[in-house]
């Protein structure tokens, strides 16, 4: 109030009341969207923001081709990705074909953790870096995904970020879980940022030098606690850690035994659509059935429930 009064004194008239703001939501504009003038825009994920050509992904050449042949404009996003603007509707499938020809994935082919992750360049480009970030982020994402699948949590995801030093150029302190470089191949662990990137930052844990080799053993108890104690099926990791508090999470980690999640019931078991009891017999190739069973286990579901969900999605949308 003192600041307001002083400001009004200098301004010479009262300040208007605070205007209410809508609830902030994390939007990355990936995928296809109408841009409001009859044209389309397409967000493509650029992992760690690196635009280059490799044998498997020729992103630099792809963007050059799209700009030269289709006249698209490029918009850079705060999440290190790119939105292609001013795409004519008639060119939609041509643009997709160019992307696939160059090895660029559409957003439905990118896993959710990779989509929500960013990292700073770190080694070998930054003189302040103490350890890797950009070059290990894909590995970190793959290992986090593998651990979630192992624990039957493949449907869960979160905002994660990695930096090579505490300067925080990739905004790790806003992430739900972040790894901040604190020395060669070691990272400080941060937890509790908002999934919508609003209102709060994460909190530093007492884990100041986590070796990257300890990634799985460090996150497993965190994921196990989240899985078994969340207060809603969709309670985000960051919201959960913020609600219970980092000291409580650390106390759980200290008492946790590796593999303990196997005996912990999930707070919200998956709701199965329909009944697992077969109402009809449908032939499924053995190799496909094996894949379905593996995927169902990774999602904490039965094979019947997953097949039911897949068929309903295909037929009902």
C-alpha cells in the first residue's frame, strides 16, 4: 500500500485496481492450429533447440526447403521449438511430407517428456558450464521414460529441464523436476515447479551432487511416492511435491527400498472401460498381443482395458 500511495503521489491520480487475469496454462502450440486468417500454423518440436543436419534428422535442410518452396514464416517459441506460420490449407499434407522426408517427427510421434523438456547448450559451447546439459538431455529423457514405464506410469509426464551450471539459462527453477549442474557429471536436484509454469518456482533439495549414473535410483522413490500418495488421478508431479513439501519427499526417499513401488498400491488405479471379462472373441496375432501386453503393463492397465480404449478411440474419436 505504501508503494501504491507513493506511486499515486508521483502520478498525480489514483491507480486503477488490479485487473483479474485468466488462469495461466502451459501452451506450446505444437501440432496443427488455425491461425485466424484462413491459414494454418504448425508447431514442430526441436529437441534442445538444436537446428542442424545429421544422418537421421536433417532439420536445417528441412526448414530451408519449407521457407523456399512454401513461403512459411518461422516463429521461435520459449520452449526451444519452432512454429511454421502462414501455411496454406492446400499445402498441409505437402508440408508434412517434407518433414517426414527429412526425418522430422510430427508432435504425435514425440513423447510428452521430450516435448516438455529443454536444456541449455553447456559443453562445449559455454565457458560457464560445469557439466553436460544439451548433449545429455535426450539420454535423461529416455531414462526417465523407461523408469516410468517400468513402474506402470507410462501415462504420466512432467516438465523437466537440465542446465550445465546454476545460472539457469534453461529456466530449471520453474520445472517440476530439474537437474542443475554442480560439477563434472553431477547435478543438484530441484522439485516442485508448476506444470503450468506459473505462480511459483521449484525448491532445491539437499541432493547437491547427484551423479548422472544415479538418475534412476534417485527418481524412483519420488515417482513411487507420487504414484501412491497423489490426491487426484491428474495431480501433476510438481503440484504433488509442492503440496507435500520437499522435506517430506526427502524423508520418504531415505526410508525407501529399491523396488518398493511393486508392493505399493497406486492411489488411483486406472479406470477400466468396460469389463476385462471377454464378451466376444477377437483374433489377435501373437506378436501384436505381446506388444499390447507390454504396453498395458507400462501404463498400469490390463491388456483387455488397453485394447478396449484403443478401439473406442479409433471408432469414437
